[in-house]
C-alpha cells in the first residue's frame, strides 16, 4: 500500500529531535528566541567582565572615581530595568498565547481521537470506531485533536517530534491538537511516572499521507462507530428507561442536549459538555436538573472510561427531534 515511512524512531545520535508538526515549529521558534536572548546576555556580561578586568587591573593608570553623574546613572538604571521588564513581559505574552493555542481545542474542523491512558498502555479510538493500542495512526496535514483521559492514575501523553505533552488525568478530559507536516514514525512516551511498568508505556505515532490513512482505516475499521456502541450501552445500562423523550416525567430527555445550557435545581445553568455528561453518569447528584428529583444512581465502577466516551458520542449524535413523544 504506502511507500515505506521514513522512521524517526532510531535516528542515532541527534542534537535536536525531529520536528513533524506546526506546533513543533512554533515551540522551536520560541525556544530559539529564548536561547538567542540568553546567549546575547551571557556574551554581554562576559565581555564586560573581561573588559573591566583588563581596564581596571592593578597598577593601570585609569580614573577610579565616580564616572557618570548620579543623575545619569539613574537614567541608565531605569532604562535598563524598563527594557528588561518589557522584554520579559513580551516573552510571557508570547508563550502564554502559544500554550493556550496548543492545549485548547483547535479552531475549525478537526479529527477527534479518544485517548485513554491505562497501566500500562495507551488506548486510542478513531471517529469511525477503529481502535489501536500504543500506536497512533494519523493523517498528515490535517488538524487532529486528542481528547485524553485516564482509567487509573495520572499518565502523560508525550510526542517529542510534535513538542507536545499533556497529562492524562482520571476524571478529567484534557485536550491537545496538532497538524503534522511530515509523514513518518515518531516516538510516543508516557512522561509521568505511573507505576512499575511506566518505562514500558511507550509506542509510536505513524503519520501517513491522507490517502494512506483512509486505506488504513478501511483495512482496520471493523469496529462499530463509538456512537453505535454507545447506543447499545445506553440500552444495556437501562439509561433509555428514564432518559428517552417519552419518559420525560422521570428524567430529562437527552435528545439534542449536547452543547445546550441545562437549568439546575438551586438556580443557575450549566452547559451540557463532555465533562458535564461524564459527571452526570458517575456523580449524578453533583448537578441535578431543575424540576427533577435526585433519584439517578451512580454508575461509577460499572462503566469504563472508554464506555463513557462511547455513550457521550451517542448522546452527541442525537438531535432534538429524536425520540418524539409517542408509542
Ligand atoms: Cu503511564 Cu507513565
């Protein structure tokens, strides 16, 4: 099928890791500007030290009294302090903007891949339901968003070639995204000590030409889509008994709820996002919907993180018109 991918997995001795995404270019630019600034300051200080050592050496015939007037010295000091402040603030604004850009969901249309860290493997699921472990296939030149969580302890999803690292935290969805620039194979690590097999929790990211990615999906995508699996789970766990639109007396209907504000008992509203839906499954008394009694049992311990993501995918797939009242 595809031509053999250039592998960045064993490149021998490298002074600089391979760079394979737009995020890597942004981070490298920031890094080199900081490095350049540090080298510049170090050089200025070193040259001044050498110069003063020589000029004011013992026995040299130079004036050693006050040089600048007090007024001139103050002006110089204020000037230097102001320049340093502005310089550091500029670096802060630049790096903070970059951080938010990298770890917020990307603008526009992105391929969303679910990532679940687990002692000691990375479980990955593509939008069409294809699943893989420790190897992530992604198309090149397309925005890919990772929705990351953990089934047990804190892990950290780390791809040096993308200059990206994001914690996988139990009970939380974290995001990161990238747009790759070069097909190839790149290292994937867990970068958070997570138990005795932590050092074995690694794999690779395989960046493929878009056509090759499609071919790969068709070859491996025998699984049902997450929403289809989620629908089966929704029924198997009895959710449909209360949450379908035709049984609206007991519990709110979930059709079209995703992304909408939900009124809460005790006042206020909350947007029904992924975190809210997850909380409602595991901690149903945390946010009780206005007008309903807190009668839903918690499903903590009965449903895995991967299953919760599938149920959320199903809820997201519902339209407000689904489940009209009726037989
Ligand atoms: Cu998972 Cu270290």
